[in-house]
């Protein structure tokens, strides 16, 4: 079973974080929420979430994927936190999965991970992704990196994570059971 952590910094985008946690747990993937600076973290819209542990308590843990939700100022906190930066660099060096959505690719850019990689992000953050090839798509996968555009793409991002970390059949089953496919056909 895959083991995933979702990093929660003050001001994280609630839809992006909670959607990922929910979908991955529905797929029976072990998910930990890690508070960057505290256990109780207020999101960008004032929703307070209790993390499973602090990042510093799990600093040496091995993760199959490390996920960075966007939101402001959450993405800035991920970008500016040295423990987060160490974790992101170690995760990339190991070739294990990294995920970032919305503004959070700026944390990966600061860690030096995006140079020469295909990524996507929330509109307006492209200039902060120096060296990356920014693509306008809901989800972009490049080697061990999955990025996504924003709150409206959170489900697509989560299903892509399930496909890569778990099983494509499980991802497809979850799309059906959550009515995702039905919704997407109607657009």
C-alpha cells in the first residue's frame, strides 16, 4: 500500500487538500496530513483542520508521495519553509512522487525541481516557475511529478494520484462512484 503525506501550512486551499485526502483514502491509500508549523491549521477560507502529525515529527519518514496543496498564503509558507524544502528535494532525488496543485508548484520551483519539467499551475504563477515548461492543462504528469491548476481540478488531480500510486482500475471505479465521469460528460 502506498504511503502519502499532504503538507498543510497556514492558508492552504481547503478544497485541494481535503479532496486529495478523501479520494486517496477511498482508494485505501494511507494518507497522513502533516502540519508544517502546528497541528491545528487554518485554511485560506478559515476552515481549521487538525493534522495527523507535525512535519518535524515525521521528517525522516519515507513517503511514496508528498503532496502540496495551493492556496495563499499556504503556498508561500511551503515555499519558504526549510523543512518543507528539504523534504521536497529528498523526495525528488529518490524518484518518488511529488504532487502540487494551484500555486504550490512555487514550492517545487524553489526546491529546484521544476527545471526542464512540464508543469501546470494556477494562472498568474507561471513567472515563479523558472525553467519549467508551463502547460495549460487540468493535470500534467512528468516523470515523478503531478501538477494541477486549482480548486476546480482537485478531483482530476486526486484521481491522477490514485492512478499513479495505486491502481488505474480503482481510480476508474472511484470516478464512477463519485459521478465524476457523468459530470465530465455533461460539460
